[in-house]
């Protein structure tokens, strides 16, 4: 039995209300695992013998988030909780989704369909652990082991192979032998899984503290060859696996991966498109890669800092530090603060001002001129005042021909 954390205590009234209505309810999955590992817990999942319609009768404020899978969101004490009916998943015909989800009244049945023994633990309201598959033993041995036959479990849902490796990385565990052999044997099934689902696990793998071990397994089992754009990069991935620094964000993870794969800056977007990244993420990563490459060659110039922005520059500086190059975040901040302008819109003159002053017609030349002005201001060669800028414009050779 374990002492309940605050986050569990806050959710206790939910379990009690379900029990008062005559059903069972437990904390399940990652939160129980992480509580036993004494890790920080962000959210708790609850599993129950009550059917979704029954949960909706017990609680007033609910949102249907995945009724067909048995999940109802309950709003309670300013928090939201996912309550999922015990279920089994049967007849997986396409290696990815169960054909049917069947609600059941038994906790054990529900835990049996979960992926790994350490994820198949439940905890009641008193902190009593329900462990049908020796999950606690595997937790103390720090191993990831499939519940039941790994062959069958990976045939049911091939994403579990990626999940196994991501948990090795995230928890700094090792992989149980049969589970690992089954992945090596069935790695090609990953080809049946949507990129979006693979990408979530891959990002968690790269951000985990046990990434070197995780990447080794990713390569050894052959899973990497069924991930977008990686099949030809075995050797670079091996080098990446030897990098031991921290990659705390998705941005850092993508940037470092691309750095090791030596993908040209002009092809970063193409690579990230294969991974179905959002446009925003593609732009940020491309900028970070470009910034990293410049920064590894020399200290930041004002122009580079201006284009990267402070947050990307600092993130890149952190990566530079992890790569064991000399880095100085305070210096970067200081340098950034000294930039005469941080954004285009701070320029003290507009295109219209210039047109009026020169009595000229707009054209491509105007955009080019404004870019030239921007560059001179950033590099400190021209003061950011409308007066100074106009003087410079009027004296610029060739300007009279407009
Ligand atoms: P994290 O802390 O990263 O969220 P987690 O264990 O909570 O880790 P989730 O992906 O949130 O992982 O899944 C919650 C639980 O649902 C898991 O602990 C596991 O019991 C079960 N689960 C999730 N995905 C699968 C799957 N593909 N196959 C079987 N069980 C799964
Ligand atoms: Mg979770």
C-alpha cells in the first residue's frame, strides 16, 4: 500500500461517488506506475466497471470525449478527469485498431489488454495496488515486458513496439528479452501504423533520459527502417545514439535529430512533412537547425540573432552546450537585448513615408530598400530614426531615378 499523492487525493471523491453508486473504480496506467517510481504525476486516469451512461448519471458535469471507447470526461473541483469503462479489445484485423471494443465489469480483463506489465497496475482509493501480471516486480527490476504473449500483443497493435522503446527511454528501463525479440521479428508491422501515432512515441523516445539505450533498440530491432525518412540513416542514428545530452523539448529533439542526420537546411521542411508536423513546428525547427549550424561555425552575429529571435537562440545555445561546445546563455541574452530593433515593425519609417518623401510609385524596389534599411539598422550602421533614415534614403546612389 502506498501513501496517496495530492493529485490522487483530489480525485478520491470521484472514486467514492462511483463506489457509492455500486460500481468499482481505480486509478490505472501511467499515474500508478509513476507513483510507485516516485516520479512527478501530471494527470490521473480512472478505470471503472460503470458504463459511460452510468457515469453520466452519477456526475452532473461530463463531456463525451470518446464514448465509443468508453471514455467520459468528468469535471470536478476545477479539474477534468478521464473515466474509462473496463474494456477488452477484440479481433484486431489490421494490426492497429480493435474492430470492436467490448465493455466488461472485471478489472483484471481490462488490465490484460494494456501494453506492458508496468502499465497494467491499478490502485484503489486506499493506495492498495492491484497487480495481476507481476508489474511491481518488473518495476523494481526496471524492465519493460509485454502483458501476455508479446507476439500477439504486437500483432494486435503494432504501435506498442514503438511504445516499448519509448518507455525504455523515458523511464531508463531495459527491455525484457522475449519482448525485444518479438519486436525484432515483427518490426515491419509498424508500417501499418499512422505516422501521427508513431511520431508521438518517437518524440517521447528522443526526449527521454534513456535515449541512448532507446535509440540502440530502435536501430537493433529494425523499427527505424519503418519510420519516415530514416531508413537510409542507420549510421547517423548510431552516432546520435552516442549523444548523451538532454533534449527537453520537441524542438530540441527534432533539431538534434536533423543535425545528426545531416539533412541540408533546405530539405528540413520536406523531412518534417514526412512526419506530418504542423506548419508552425516545421518553421520553428527549420529556423533552429539553421541557427544551430551558424552557431556551431561562429558566435552569433546580430543578424542571426535578429532572425532567430531570443527563444530559439537560447534553445540552440542549450543544444550547443549539450554538444560540449562552449556556450553562454547570459551573453546571448545580453547580445539580444542590445539589438537596435527586435522586429520589422519597430523600424521608424514605413514604405508610404518613403514614397511620399520621394514622390515615387511603389514597386519591387521599395521592398528591397526597406530590407536594406532593416539590415543597416540591425548592424548598427544606420540609426533607427525617421529623420536619419530619410536622409540616408535621399543620399542613396540611384534613388533619384525612381
Ligand atoms: P505517459 O506518462 O507518457 O502519459 P502513460 O502510461 O500514461 O504514459 P498513455 O499513452 O497516456 O501512457 O496511456 C495510458 C495507459 O493506457 C497506459 O499506461 C496503458 O495502460 C494503456 N495504453 C495506452 N496505449 C496503449 C496501447 N497502444 N496498447 C495497450 N495499452 C495501451
Ligand atoms: Mg498518460
